[in-house]
C-alpha cells in the first residue's frame, strides 16, 4: 500500500479538482446537469483514482487505477474544450487548465512507469 497523501501527483490532482469545481460553478445554470456535473465528476475522479489505486494490494492494481485516473483527466480536458467552444469559458482559462491537466497526466504516467519497473 502506498501513502497517497504523500504523492505530489495526488496533491496536484486535488488542487486541480478544486479549481475545476470553481470553473464549473461559473457555467450557466442550464448546464447544471450537463457540463457542470460532468466536469466536477471527472475532476474528482482524477484524484480519487490515484488514492484508490494507492490503497490497493499490488503495484499492478495501482497502475490500473493510475490509468483510470489518466482517462478521467482526458475526459476532463474534453469537457473543458466543449465548454470553451460553447463560449462558456475563455481561452485563457482553458489554456491554464489544460497545462495543469497535462502536468498531472505526465506525473501519473511517470508514476505508472516507476511502479511497473519495481
């Protein structure tokens, strides 16, 4: 079992989720059950899957959950792109969010490679 709270990638993923919740809160009310809900769900999933994987019994299981986390981050990025194309979020907000998402994705991938090789 890994101590997920000590993982920099988990802390960054939690910070990312908080930021995404704030962005989602600014979307139009008619998106409450659409993009808003989806952005919040996949943002929380990124950090949650890192934590869940870290609590599993083997590195193989951990790697699987890191992959799920990466999938959720791709989904999150897609939702933000859609929100941007609909004019709900500005280009600068999208660009900043994508940089943070990519940072978490890179860290998750590197952690996957590290645990695979141990």
